[in-house]
């Protein structure tokens, strides 16, 4: 079942068109990686899906809901069922790990005890069960990445958007966290749209890849298909 459909989407900033006629469809449970160099429009496309930007032309549907079309956001970000992990993580330094993860749950109308249970479950899923009372500054880079992932997933989003979340990590930690993200995705079954400029990272994570250049999708297909077209060696999934 298609959970995300992007049809004929253009995005302009002033006189500059940064996305040209984007057409993509993502099935539930898929891991779509947007692959391309800096400035090709990957993050802009992610922000359009999240609702932080508005497409000038075309439409975006999430499930059976038309969320944006032709210069209008029809559904606000908080009602799209979308979570996002930012490149800079955006953790609140004055809050504990548990408070960071719980941030935003109050808007769902959950009781305090229900919020505590959900946060505790998510801490355990990401391997931080003993660290809920710590501040982000007391954590390693990899642990901070897990907090950001947990904060997005605790909202139980239909789609998780990830904007180069591992780009600041060294190669060894990057590879380890890729595996952890895949394990969590398979356990929970959420749909993921993941942005990277790194071919190895893309092939290790993706079930589907869309290659962007200068604001256009120039190739799309399964990870194996794209690897073959680009002459790349596939990583283990």
C-alpha cells in the first residue's frame, strides 16, 4: 500500500527553482533513501513532506490524505503522522534524556502515566534504559543519535524522515548505528525516508533509492537496481 505519494512537485525560492517535477511513491514499511550531492534538493523535499515548506506546484499525499498542493499546506505538520530526525539532532540541553523523548507527547492527550510508560518502552528499544535521567551533554555522540531517534519514534509516526543523521559521526560509529536503525525499523515496521550523500550509507540502509541531481529525480528503483546502474557494490542489509 502506498503511504507517501509525491506528484509533480516543484519548489521555488524567488527566481530559483530547487525542485522540478518530483514524482515518487513509497509503500508502507519501505526505506526510501534520497541520494545526491549537497544542494540537489534532498532536504527541501524532506521538509515539504514534513510540512515545514509548501510546494509551489504538485501535490503530496500521506496515506489517503492530501496534505499539500499547489502552494498550500492542507494539513499542518503536527497532524501528518510524520516524525523527523534533524542533522543537528536539536536536543534540548536543559532537559533530561527522558524529558527530550517525552517532548510533544502532551499534545497527544496522553496521561502522565501513559507518557512515562511510552518513554520507558522507547528508552529500552534504543538501548538507553539506564540513561533517562542524564542530560544530552553527558552522552556520547552515538547515544545522542539514539535519543533523537527515540524522540521521533515515541510519537508513533507513520513515516520517519531522517536528514543525514549520521553525517557527523566517524565511519565505525556510522556503520554501527546504521545497523541499529535498521533493527529498530524492522521491529517497529515504520516507513522511512532517509537523506544522504554517501553511496555506501544509502546502499546499506535503503530498500528503495531515488537519486537527485540539480533538483530532479534522475534515477529511482530498488537498492540493487540503482547499485547496478551506478556501478556500486551493494552492502549487506
